[in-house]
């Protein structure tokens, strides 16, 4: 349920929090929602995306050698094994037995299984196709009634706000991790990153709202209007809200961990590159003076 749950943020819930569940229970929910398959589908493209972010930063132009270090750090940081431990811990800490029982009833139902299968199918499409879906070049047949249902799904659950929040948080984690790896003041970097995120959030939310609705509409194109109404009923129920909130916390923890690992690796690499440049003049061999040519 990664792509869809990533797009959901609940502003609050009256559902009472009970004792958190154990890791084994959280892992079962994680498996039933096919989270690993969906997260792994996003990881292959992350190094190039992170490289593009750094190369687009006009305030600090990077050399090709530094950008190569960015790519290498992203490959080491954005891995499923880095994601899963903190994600499962956060999922366990934010679920309770009552929520697990009612959520599993939905996830293991015919509608729940079809929803998860649809999420996986879209998540594992190539990036070019996903881009076409989100910009409307590829679209499922629709009606005014279906469009209204997808608007309710997105609006009621604050889907755009959640997506933007998680990825801005991940970006902050990369920045802070880079500062730590480079031996700089992480607190100052964190404050700068927070201000930057706050400033860019409204624009990103405005930009992402329509593409996310298109994504949902395509993902659930084979679901009937009745199916969508039943899905909305679950998501708006107290256990549904609690489940989604816990899942978002899980995804946030996992992506933050990957962002931090990437940043730390990058900070160390950049520090080593800078040190190597400083060492070049002192470590260079003395210039060779050619002997004068003999004349006859």
C-alpha cells in the first residue's frame, strides 16, 4: 500500500491509542500491505533524483567528482535493508491490537487484496510511464461521479500534504546527515533545511494535488464506484485513520533513515575529497628539470 498510503495524512483521530504491538505483528501487516515490493520499486531511481537535486543547487556548484560522490552515497543509503528496521519499529509503535485486527479484516478481504495488488502494479511501472500517468498523458476512463470520489479520497485524507511532508522530511534528513558526515554544525543545517521546507511546502502541495489524483484514478481504474465508496468508508473509520496514520509514520521513519544514511555517506566523501585537494600541493613530487641538450 506504499504509493497510496504515502499520499495520506490524517489531521487527527479520536481513535484511542492502546499498547503498541510487537515487531512480528507489525511485520505481518507490512507483508500484507506489500510494502517491501512498493518501496523497493522506488529505490532504483533515487540515486539519480538525489544527484539532480544537488546538481540543480545554484548556490553551491558541484564538480563531476562531487556529483559522482552524491550518486554513490545515494546508492549506499537508499536500500531496503536501511529502510525496514526503522519502518517496522515505527509501525509497531504506532499500532495497537484493535487497529491491527480491524485493518487485517480489510487488507485480507477481496477489496483489500485488490487494492494492494493495484498499488503494487502501479508502483512497479517504469518511471517514464508513471510520469505520463501523473501528467495526464495516460489516463483511465472516468466520469464526474468517479472524479468526485477520488477528490474525496484525496481531500478527506490530506493526501498531497502527506506526500510533500514525507519527501521534504527526507530531504532534511539528507542535509542533516551530510552536515554530520562532514563534521559541520548539524543544528544550524537543520534550521536552514526546516526554513527551506516551510517556504517550498505550499508551492509543492499546489503542484502535486492534481497529479496525485490522476495517480489514484489510474491505480484503481478497475475498481467500481461501489469499491471506491467502500475504500473511503474504511479510510474514514477510526481504525482506518489509525492504520493509515501508523503507516505514514512507518514510511516517514524509513525514508528519514535512508536520507540520513545517504547524507552521512556523502558528507564523509565530500570531506575526503576536500582533504585530498588540500594535500595535492604538499604531496606532489618536485618538478623534473630537463638536462640541457648537448650541442656539437
